[in-house]
């Protein structure tokens, strides 16, 4: 059952932009069937003590009258976490035009630019991370195919830095979980997918995110998955910090996550993806804009690498985010009747991506990757977009704000496969 949801819908230019905050124990939370489970007791490789998660939250402040309490939160983790490396500070601000909230296009790699034989400039090639050739962290949990086992808990310490002023209330320890294939090869660069959950339970990234590894659902084990928990300071009720725009703590968070993963695991820096549901879908849209391309001058966070693609189910975008920095692939799944996060938000993100990828006004065809339950979702692919940065939009009906796991798992896998080397 849903506890409460708050949405603002406003007109910006032609497109509608929705700003929603929800506190739910199923739809908005997504996969919160294990509310109240404690954080893993796995220790990180570093001896630095990470801050434990906050106690579970009840109903968010300002809940509407008559709403039920949110899902019970899990207790703070008692494990020892690594503080992670500090966020990289680049010279200058974010690149790109400032003519649109989620668009513009910066001075990153042009769409369709092959870049020759250098993986740093040719996204079609494999760009091995600095973690390639290294043994797995000593505490890595063994993976059982098809199950959530293998997710190993880590923490990175945020400094409170944002794209606006530093905010010490956002200097918190961020919990995330890393899962590798059971047959992980230290010399094989895998795609890496950062998966974000819906609003709801803290310390639940491992259990509350899409099981993209599930091959029985149409996913794949052959990837490194990073499941990201909600921030413990609860800057946006029990959601990610997806409504703060330039002052969001999620910009620094992604910088810290990828610097940690890139240096410890063998991943392909040309195949960095993000996928999320509800509030997590908002974060995917945020990251997929700011972290697209490699601009000059370098952006403040994650200046060396670019996010290749974003995937979102029933997400949105809020006014006030930084300009985009280059082309990015994108797939959106959104129900036309979703009243918690209206579809206009995903359409705004779609139009922005078409602009960044220089394929506005592109003709469309039915997307062949829409298999199984996704086949009836009216998925369309924009044919004029560069093959390095495909764009797909799927519209369902009658499902409201559901997480659509049975569509998202195979859909996201097939979409990411479009960018295989």
C-alpha cells in the first residue's frame, strides 16, 4: 500500500516538469518486501570506520492526514566501512550550455565521434579501469547466480560538497553494495551499473534495487552491479536528494562511488550505466545529464569519465539541475496513468537527451529489444541517434507507479547490450 506522495507539476517552456516526493512501502519504495532487515555485517577492506546507517524512518514530515506510516527502516549498520577516496575536484565548473534545465549539451565528446583507437576518446572500445588485474577485496562475498548473495557492503564518506555551497549536513557516510559475477575474471572489464531504489527503507540498497543479475527475469550475471542505498540524512524525506538541484549531495556521491569501484574492480570505463526506479529514476536522469561527456574545462565531480547510459522507470526531473555535458544513451519506461510521478517528467528527460545527442525530430521504429512483458509497452527507438548513444522510450498503461520489474530487468539488459564492444 502507498503511504503518501506529493507532486508538483509546473510548466517550463513547452514541457511539463513534475517534482514528486513519496513515502511508500511498496510502489514508491520498490521491492521493499524486507523492511527492517539489518545491514550486512561485512567489513570493508579499509580499516576506516564508516558511519552506520540511521535508524529506520517512519512517515515523512508533512505527511497527509490519514496516511499510514512508511515501511519500517533497518537499523544502522554495525560494520566497519571504508571512507573511500575523496571526491575529485576539477578546475572550473560544469561544461555545457545553460539554456535548459536538463539539456544544452556541453563540450564533451561529440555524438558519434569514433575517436580512433584510443578508448579514452572512442567509446566503442573497452577502457579498462585501474582495478583490472587486482584481486577482489578480501571481504568480497561469494556470488550465487540468480540470488542477491554476493552483494558486499562498503561505505564512502561525503564531505558535504555540492555544485552550490558546501553543506555540512550532507557530509554523511553513504552505503552501497558491490556484486560481481560468480566467475569474475580480474582481467575482464565488465559493464558497471549503479542501481538506485525507490523511496522507503534505509540501508536497503542490496534488497530494494532491481535484480538486474537475474537471468531468469531476462537480466545478466555478466556485469558489476553497485546497489546504492538512500542517504542516511534523509534530505528529501525518505528519498534520494533528487529535488535539491545544484545543492544535491548526489553529485559528490556518484564521484565517490565510481572512484571507489574503478580502483578496486575490473570495469569498463566506457560502459558505466545507471538504472533506477521512482526516486532512483530521478537520480538516473540527474546523473545521466551532468555526468555525460567529458567536458573542457573539467566538471567539478568525476572529471575523467563519462556515464554512457541511463535507465529509468517512472522517474522525472526537477528544474534547477546543472546543464548537461555531452551525449548519453537513455531508456525510459513510464506508465501513462502514473499520478505520483507524471509521465511529463520522463518526456522532458527524453527531449533533453535527443537534443544532447543531436537527433531531435528523429523518426522512430518499434524497438526490437522490447521482449517478453515489455513487448506490449509500445517501445520506440529513435533511429537518427548515433549508434553509440541509442535512445528508447516505452509507455505502458494501467500500471500506475509500479516498479515494473519484469519489464525493467530484460529491457535494461537488452538496451545496455546495444553498446557492447
